[in-house]
C-alpha cells in the first residue's frame, strides 16, 4: 500500500477539516495509507478514532513552548521533534501543512507538497524551486498571490469545505418560529463571540448556541457577564467535541450561522484574517444555513451566492438587522447556501490534487 505522510505542525488537528477530509478521501477513495504527525499541548481534544489515518502525536508542554518562544527557539524545537518522529515512519510522499510543516518536510525529504491553511509572507517559500515544493493546495487565488506573487507553480484550489451531502435535511424556518442561531468553531474573543452574544439584547425571540472549543477562563467570563441569558436558556454553551463526520448533521438543527472576526482585537492589515475563508462558513453552507458575516475578502462568497448578509460594522444591532433581512426571505437564502455548498463540495475539489499525489508516488 502507498504511504503519505502529513506534517501538521500545530495542536488543533481536530479542528482542521481540510486535513481530516483529505485524509478520509485518500484512505477511503484511493486506498492510501495516511500518517499524520501533530502536536498535543492539552488545549485541544484529539479523537484519533474519528481520524482516518495513523496519528502520531507529539506531546508538547505549554510552559516549555512559552519559554522557547521568548528566546525564539519555539519553531526550531518543533522541527526537531517532528523530524525525529518522521524518521520512524515509512512514506512515499510527504505533505507539509503551512510554512513550518513544509520547511520541516524539506529537511526530512528532498521534495514535498504544501497544503496551505494559514498564510504568512516568507522568502523561504518564494525561493524554493518547483522540484522542492512540487505542488501547492490553497484556498484562493488571492492567498496564493500573497505567498508566491507572480510565480508559476503547480497549484490546486481547495476550499476549507466539507463534502456536500444531499441527505442532510436543513432546518426550515417559518415566521413565528423561535430562531435558532449558532456560532461554531474556536470560541475566542478575536472571533467576534461578544458581538454574537450582544445580538441577543436586540432580539428577545431568538437564542444563540456557542459550539466549539471554549477555554475555562473565557467560559467563566461569559458565564459571569451573561448569567441571565444562560439562565433563560437564550445563550447555550455547547463544548462537546463533534467529529467532522457529524458536524453538518449537528449544524442542520439551526437556522442561521454567525461568522465574525473582531478587528479591534486583530491587526487591521492582517491579510491572513482579511482573506480567510473560514471553515465554519462552508460548514454552514453544507447544513443549508444562511450566514451573517464580516464584509471582508475571504467571506465574499456569502454575497456571490446570495447566501446571507455581510456586515461592514459588526455589533448586536447590525446583526439583528441582517437577521431580519434573512428572515424576510429565508427559503431563498437557504437555497443559495445549499447552492454554495454544492459549488465548494470538497469531494469535487480534491480529486485532481489526490491524483497528482498518486502520480508523484508512482513516478
């Protein structure tokens, strides 16, 4: 059996649908043995049983990481640990996720493939040859241009989206129903969680569920600040980890999905965030949910497919107004979300990339 090694140099493999879906596609459709190297610092759950791969976990102390970061040796130490683990695994082709992943891959093997999720300007990437980085999988042309400028590379555009499943039955909102709103994913202030909660002050007839990873410190702050909303069951905290295979069915229980970044807490010119096509956005589409999101480059598909409303200013009142717009023509927005899900269907986007990997194995 052919073997592919994926280097995921971070701790949140459980929240990386692109890599999880890629692994599933390669193992089930192409009958390739997939190995994934990733880190665990105790902050994110890793359910190896729900991942279609052999997962090689490197335990990583948060304290040690913090100390190494101070002296700028954090990435060097991660590379050292990854290379040691990779030396124990047989593989035919190697994929490095993001800059650190592909750097380490090229120190492990003469060539590699880059799967880009987070983008950061790098002379290293610009100066590698096509024989070193043999292909690039990335979400959009804009993000590719940011990293590689006008270079001609073997590139595959794959959105951070799930497979489209026509068997999923989305919730059907009707006038008079209690509106069920969800904010899904990594629940941190930078992802607009406070603005999502503040929306409830402007709409007494709806509830909001926050689903995803929530640190104990942030959870405590929410429970203190919004105790009344929680007591009235208008604000629901769901911290249970949902395997990628169950995410869409779970989200189909809701009517509208929220997808925000708080640029008061993020650098205004952070192109990674500005151009980020958030994974939750595509999960919402696949669940047949209209979306309310920031009006930024990475989320323009909401406008392109008429699948919701984009906001230039994000606050409780503007969210309420956008939700009213969606409610006034809900079925149309819902169908547009489903159309977007079909367009970005991972199972349609990934085959050319997978075929190229198999060709590389056989060459």
